[in-house]
């Protein structure tokens, strides 16, 4: 499903038809959509439903700023766990 939605929003009917042709049940398709946090929205009041994958959001384990972009240099950032283990 992720590959099917990678290029942008796709009509839900098309996604369901492709899944059916590939032997994927509607329930499995719904579970996959939930696992990928697929956005489901109407194109217009009389339009079709569109499915899309949301833009990547940083999780708690990821950082928004890379170490190489530091304002104050290397000492500003805490060492990662591997660096700490090497020092012990």
C-alpha cells in the first residue's frame, strides 16, 4: 500500500480494486491503512474519497537538528550512547 500511495493521493476505489486483484481482503487493507496512518479525505462534496500517506513527522527518537548544524560547536550536544560506552 505504501508504494501505491507514495506518489500522492489516490482514489480509494482504485486502491481497493488493486488490493482485490492482488488477493488482499478489505479488512487487511483497512488494517494496513491504520498501521500507516493513511489520511482519508473527500476531494469535494460530490467527489471520491482520496487516500494519502501523511508527511513524515519526527518521533521522540529522532532529532530535528543535525549535530553538524550546531551554533556553538561540538560541546553543545550530549554524546550518544555509543560514545558514552566507549568512554567507560
